C-alpha cells in the first residue's frame, strides 16, 4: 500500500502538480485499488475457514468422583450392612444362611444387570417404551470409557459406566431386601431362581416406568428421587407375598424367635445409614447443592423417625428398646428416599415423625391382626414407609412448604399422581411375585423340609455354623 501511494506522489511531482493537492486523490485511488485486490483474498480465506461445532460435554471430575464414591457407599449398605442387620435378627442357627443369601444375591444381580438388566431398565423400548427398554446395549454393547450418561442438568454428563455401576447397586439391594419376608425357611436354590425371575419381571419394568424417559410413570410426572416405589414398595410387597405363599415358620407364635444378636443388628443399621448417603445423595447424579440437600434430609428424617419410634414404643410398652431405635432409623431412611432431593429439611423431619409410629404399628398391630409371618418386617417398614414417603413427596415438594417445586405444580394433582405410582407398583410387584413364587414352588419347591428347618439352615443347607461353641 505504501509503495502505491509513493508512486502516485512521484508521478504528481513530475507532472508539476503540488503534492498536497494530489494527496487526497492519490489516497482515494490507492484505497480503491487495495479493496479491489483484497476482496477475493478475504473471500477465499472465509471460504477455507472450517465451521466450528459446539464441543460435546465432558464429565466433570468432581461429579465422577462423587458417583464412584456413592456406588461404594451403596455396596456398603448391602454387604455388610444389610447382611449384618438381617443376620442379627434371625436365630443363631440361621445366621449364616442370611449372610449367604444376601451375598449370593448381590453377586447374581450384578452379573444379570450388565448382561441385560441395564439395557432393559434404561434403554429405549420403542413401542413398549412405556413399560420396558430394548436390547440395544445387551452385554453393554457400545458402552466404552468415553460413553456418557445425562444428568438432571442440561449439558452436564457423567461417565456411563459410573451410572451403570451405581444403578447396579440399586437393583441388587432391592432384590436382597425381599429375603427378610421369609427368612429361616426358604430353599437356597429356590431363592436364587426366584431372585432372577423377579428382578427380570418386576424390578426392571418398574425401574424403567419410573426413571427412564418415556416410562409410563415418568411421563405421568410421578416423583421418586431415589427409589420409594422402585426399591422399597417393590421389595416390600414381594416380601409380603413370599411370607404368605411360603407360610409361617414352624412354631411361629408358640416358640420364642427373638433376635440372636442385637449388637450385630445395630452395627448393620449403622452401616445402612452411612451407605444410604450414597443411595440418596448419589441419586442427584452431580456433586451440587442438590446432593447436599439429599444428604441433610437423610440425616434429619432418620433421626426424627428413630426418636418417634422410640418414644411411641416407650409409651406403649414402658421401655425404649435398641431394636426399636434401629428399626425407626430404617423407617426414616425409607420414608425420605423418594423425597430426599425434592423436599426441604423441615418436610423431611415431618416425614420421619410420621413414619416412625406408623411403621411401629405396621410391624406389631397390623402384622398381628392379619397373621402373616414377615420374619424381619420388610413389608411393615419398607412397603409401608415407602408408601408414606411416596405420597408425602407430593405434598412436601411444594415450594410453600420448603420443597424445590416442579413445573405446573398442584398439590392435589401431584398427590394423585404419586398415589397412582404407588398403586401400579403394588399391583405389579404383587402379581409378579405371586407368579414367580408359584412357578418355583411347582418346579423345585420353595420350602426346606421340616427337619431341615428345625435343625437350622446354617447346617442343613450350608454345612457350617456361625458359632462353634
């Protein structure tokens, strides 16, 4: 450009024109020439410049770490938490049988989950998507360390493998919870076959309907933050059906059947409470304030329910028992599960205060009046507590009551939606459990012999004793 201007000025001097007079004309002409010469170059550069697409979201290391830790916490709930809680409640001659059952179920469901459970629970089922997923990720096909799963925040993802592992633990503990309904009298082989059938036909469809996009209850707007319907009502109803179909323990109501090791039960309950932080707060899928809310609610609801059960028992029976405090704590953990990240701390406390005495009544008065032998009170605590929590979530999610709120919220409408979710889960789990128990009974038989039951399942089934004294 400078050379062009200098050339014009030299030409002006040679022609006798004054430089100042010619300057403006020279500049204008030079600019026009430069623009004409540059235009094709600019167009070529723009044409050659690649179009930059938005980068795919990358998992945050903090979220990933939290999900891995939450998964480990839920495993702590199962083995050893649930194992010791249940093991301490049975008679000494059946201690190892319960430990073996919980351990074996965790192993079994872990394998089934990665083979077909995950894809059926969270896959797109096409025309059947309202009820179940598809088989596109059978054997985890297409899942790699780089695969991601969505969270509740647009543009935020976590590694899909971490989501798979986390959800695996939910499926395992739900199936393991059921054994408390008929502990001390079921065949080990029958339990394993039933567990595989019920997991496939009840857990997977309910999980899909509640948590998967397109699922019937999900699209209806039913709220279940961490598994009130999917885990507790689902398992509690199956346990009740099993207790009724298999029948009462020999000597039930006539012989003493007190827990053989309450300190062990207390240790198990404590491990359950600690592990439940992964269960509830981990269900937020992100290490954010939502996880902190769920964690705090898991503390205060549990404390409220433990105290409510303790004081109710103190008034009714004259003494507060350790088993009552521990059972109340479990009731509080159950009731807050569907609400953990959706209600405020005051709402969580109220839910705990309600669940404590009602679950106490369910495991004593209701159980006695109906006459079923739910050995470890799975129905009275998990099903009843889960129902209270599911319905209560529809109330306390209200922003006016400290909840986080949902779009187009109407308390009555949401409560009705929650009730529909409860009813569907009760019917589905109950029917599937009944069919599965009957199929197993007709093929390999459900119950051990009377001789084996009197001897105890530790020696008659597993050939060992918990205490060699």
